[in-house]
C-alpha cells in the first residue's frame, strides 16, 4: 500500500498513518465498470452493485461507474439493482493485482425506454437515488423538472416530500422544507454554497435559477460529517449537466409561449441544452435559457388594526396597489469533464443566472390620524372634521437585477483502496438597482373644513371596499394632489462572495462480510457580504406647485379591486423628472439618513475539518464521526443619529438639525463541534430502515449581525453583533418499502431541539447613551422544539388493464409542530410561546400522471397550511399567511421520435395570497393579492 505524494497535509497524514495499521488484502484485484440502461443511452446513477459471495456493496456514480478495490482472486457473482428494472447478475473472475471490467446493461427493450425518458424514468431515477442514499433524501431529476409547468428551480422543488415554497407575487421563491423557515436551509450548486443576492437574508431565493439548466436536485434532510453543518431544515444541492451523465450525445431545444390572463399578453421562452463527448475521455455539456414573463397583481394592504372606544376594530391605513411586472431570466451553464487516466476524473463547471425585474406599482393610500367617527356592524366611517385624512397617490418605477455566478474546479483520484477528492470554487451573487423611483408621492390632506368623509366596508374577510361619502369631486381632482417627495435609488448594491477550498481522503478496508472506510477532510470558506445604498430624496423647487394635473402624469388603471383613478402613469413621472431635473432639490437630511442607515459589510470565514468511519455490507451501513467548524466574523456598520434643532431661551438656534454617521467595526469568533451517526439497514430485500442523529447550526443573518444603529425621534433600530448561531440536535427515523417494478411507500419521524432561535424584539424603554427609546433589536430566544412526520407514496400502475396501465401517482404529506419561546420587551422572564416563523403545520403534494404511447398528462396539486409570517409586539399583532392550494396541469404529445408538443396551465384555481392578524375574534386583512392564471404552450425536441 502507498499513500499519495504530498501527504504532509494534516488530515491526509493522519488517514495514512491509521491506514498503515490495516494492510490491504494479499493477492487482491479490483472490479470496476459502468451501469447503463439497455440501449446504452443513459448512465444509471445510484444503481446498487453487490458481490454476493463477499457481501460487499457499491453505488454507481453519476456517470454510471462503480468500483470494488481489494477483491481476493476468484470467481464471484456480481448483482446490479435499479428501481423500475429487473435485477441482473453476472459471473466475474478476478485476477490477483489486476483490474476486471464489468459493463452492465439493465432492462429489456421496453424497460430501457422507460428508464430514459418520461414520467416513469423520473420516478425510477428518483427512487433509486433515494433508496441508495446514506441518510434521508429526496431527489428531483431532469426528467421530472421537464414534466411540470414550473418557472424556476423553487417551483420544481415543491413536488418533493416535505417541500413547499413561499411565493412572491404568485411565483415560487423561497423553499421551505418540513414546513420550516427557508432561513434554516442551505443551498449549493455543483457543490458550492450559494451566497444570497438580497441584502437582508441568508437564504437564497431560487427563482433566480432557470429550471432548464438543472440535471438533478437533491434535498438532503440529514447530515453526515463530510457535509457542511450549516443547516437545520435541509441541504438543497443543485447539479447541472455533465457530459458523462449519459452515454450518447444530446441536443435538446425548447420553444414556448406564455400567456397571462390578467395582462392578456403573450411572452416568449426558449432554450437549448447539449452534451457531447469530444473523445472517450473528454466531454462538454451546457445549456442556455431565456424567459420573459409579463404579469399583473391586484393587491390590497392594511398597516395594522386597532380597537376604538366602542370595542370595534378598524384600520387607520388602507392601501390599494396595482402591480405590473415584467421579469426576464437568462441562464447559461457549461461543464467540462476530463479523464486523464483510469484513476483520475477532473471537471470544471460554471453557471451564470440573471434575473431582471421591472416593477411598476400605482398605489392609492388612505391614512387617518384619528379613530373612526362612527362604526356600525362591519363598517368604519372617517370624517375630516374629526381628524386629518391624508390621501396619497404614488408610483414605484423600479428595475432590479439579480445575478448568481459560480465556478467549480475539482476532481477525484482513486487508486487501490484510496480515494482522494479535491475542489476549489468561487461564487458571487448580487442585487443592484440604478435609478429606481421608489416612490414618487403626490398627496392631498383633508382636514376640518374640507367636508370629506370615507367609509370602509370590512364585511368580506379578504376584501375591504371604500365609499367616498362627501367630497368626491375633490377626491378625484388631480389638481388637488401636490407633489410630496421623490425617493430615487441612485444605487442599491448588495454583493455576496464566497471562495472555498476542500479536500477529502478515504481509505477502504475489505473485511469479512463488508467494507470499512476511514475518511478525513478539511474545508475553508471565505465569505464577504456587503450592502451600499445611495438614496436621493427630492423636494419640488419649481416656481409653481407641481400637481397630478401636470400633463402626462396620470393614466388609466387596469386594477380590478377598486377605483384608484386618477392613477399615475407608469412611465410619465420618469420622463417629467428627467426633463425638469433642475426644478427638483435634494433634501440633505433625509438623503444622508437614507443613504447611510442600511450600509454594512460582514466577513465570515469558516475553517472546517472532520473525521468519519463507515461500515457497509449488503444489509447494513453505519456512518459515524465528528465535524469541527471554526467561524470568524468582522462586522462593520453605521450608527445613524438624527440631531434635532435646538434653540436657547431667546429663540436663537444653537444647533441645526443634522444627521451624524459614525462607522463602527467589531470582531468575534466561535467554534462548533458537530458529531453525527447515521444508520441504514435493509433487513430484507426492498425494505430500508434509517436512523440518524446529528448536531448542526445555522448562523445568524449577516445583516442582523452588522453593528447598525438608526435613531429617529424616540425610536431606534439596532443590529446585534452578539447574536448566537442557532444550534440544534436533530433526530430522524424512517422506513421505506419498494415494491412492484416502480413503486414505494415511506414514512419517517423527525425531532429537532433548537437553541438560540432569533427574532426581532421591541423594547419599550431602552436606554441608549442616556436616551430612552422604543428599540427594535434581534435577540436569541430560549429554545425551539420541532417535531413531525412525513408520509410518501409513489406508484406506476403498470399492472392495471389497458388503458389504465399508464397511470402514475405520487403523494406525500408532512406534519410539522414547530414551537419556540421568545423574549417579550427584551426579557426572557416575560417570554411567550409562538409557532416558529414561516413554519406550516400541514403540507401536502399530490401528482396524478398518465403516460402511454405518445401521450403524457399530469395534474399537480400543492397545499401549504397557514404560517406565522412576522412576529408582532403581542399575539394579536402577529402576522399570519393563510393556507394555500394551487393546481397546475400539463399535457405533452409526441408527434415523432424526439419531438413533443405541450400545453401547460399554471394556477388553475386562481389561488390568491392572504395575510392577516387575529383581532377581536376574526382574521383582519393585512394583505390580499390575486394573480389569475398563466397558460404555456410550445414544442420540445431532443436529438
């Protein structure tokens, strides 16, 4: 036995030293080979291989390759199994000190076809990889991603057991696993942790990535020591295409039109992907995707509710919002694979994804500074004689661009019983705005003497209508609305970058009845996240008053919930602003405050090392070990203080109103030890039992850690550099039974004990530098307990009589009970129990498919229960999002070999978004949105 050259690295040297205690088998050879479908088109990743006589097992990698080192000379039976195909056995003779090659093709001609394309191919591939996994894992493959009418990676993921998504304007964005907050997940692409484009979150909004570029997505719900320990929900691992994923060249093209019912517009989508082997040892794969989507949202929002002196609820701010949005997604991927020798594989994988969002929002806002003049039943009437009523009509004209870029270089070398893997990576995410107008505000204030009255009707829980009782002519007159202010985002620049280096070394020992593997590794990550804003606040400085009556500033509405005219024109104000820039003056104080209060920079450097041992036989796999992660932070932010104007006793100004910006920088570090144990046991053929226990952490949001302080009047918003990471003990139990040719049923239980869960807490009397403030500060709570179970059922009903033998069913249900204890008014002594934010108690997904001959049909329904969205000062002020069910339909027809036409119908049920607070015995509207449906149609071809 010989160690690799350069074994001076600490972890490699340690593994070599231990390996010397266990000499390799004398007079041993090696078995290596590949597993493909019967046609030789596709490599069958996660096919299970077994040397029957030695009780040794191996799993096929993504290129179908497998390997058994240290096999004693002799003749053996090699068995291969894959869900959806009959198992195969080969007799194979191993010579001493030699390599014996085995090439296995699974499936008859019929089996091979269904293992390559279509819904059954996806089910077989996903179940095979789930079955072969170490821990609890759900998989979505390329075939499945193409089967659903999904617009991005987030929407594709919601089909998996225990997975659901949080929407933004009707489109899937953040991924929730087991009903938990998306902040508790981690996402990576090609092995690289993805930094977040947005400035205030750690979780990655996966709507940025086009689904067409993806080969597979693995949702790993339990961890082993060789994995990053920064997740409590799941590790979402996205893989792009490799040239060695299939054995034949591929060129796929997709052209599509997308029609939105609300905008009545048709927009294009198209893309291609390819895979080719230039030589036997070098291949190139990649793809390109473009999608333009125009849609509209009708929205209504309240800022919160109160109770009047008669015990009746009312809202003092009511907004009617009309959104028109155009989104563009551009994505490209490229992968190079090279095998310089029989023992070494090298790769380079790159991804570029761009997400452009042009949003126009016209808004009508009522703000009342006094309680209603009268309340009767489910109405509230406000009168200008009793208090000022401000009516605002404003416009947001915002263009935002998000980018995600990643590059991964790596490889693996296997020689004898040794395996060395190595990887270096770079990833960068960004979100930028240049010149957004957000908002441009025109306002009319009705007070005593204006004879203005408005009544709001609360009789419908999801809709609040208004009626102008008096002063309707003035309300509709654009000349009465004077310019208030303009906030222009001259620059909003969020940058998140991460470099990493990783190496792992493993030594396999062939023993009686199985294989023992000793593995060690190290990883370093260097991350920097920053946000810089330049916000210019403008006032009107022209000779005459600027009102909405100015030519070109108003336009007609296309909003269905209420009359919001005179509504501002979408593009009119930008043209007017650019033509009359000299008549606008910058407000220096508001500009200085807005530009400094959100700026920050955080460095997060992580050094990790681990050691694990694993035992594997044909029935039992045990993996145990420990991981160490050392975290170092350098935190920079601004303290922004508004100094009021001060006068002496004679009325002379001794201090002008001013904004004081004070930068501050802090450092901190901590170490976590993360042990884990994973057991996979197959007591009988097709029955798999799993158990796992591991410790993990989720580091706080970088924006919350930044030492930022914003003080205005008697209120302050604070960052908290002392926030501790969430630390959790996680426990999993599951059972899976695979029956028939392509069917499975599974169930599992999970429990998580989370310490240091963080929430924003409002402290009424907070002392800051001798000033008493109402302060909002992120703080760690006592603990959180998460428990629940998952059930899943998958089956292809091939045993039914024709034509029903083309039916498929996938169904899964997850129950999650997630409760935590959080401080009240900054004190744990006044703690209260809550359901954890963004955690849904019930999630359910069901897919009914039909595939036979040239026809493929699919109906997919997803359900997510209500969840706590934002924590209020009291339980009655907590914000909840109501339950949501969405139905999507798709149909495909093969017109000739490799060519299919398709049609898809998204959000058939026109499922709205509804957020509320519980007050006075009812759900009180905070936000309502409706989107209508989208239809897509096109052609898809593979060559």
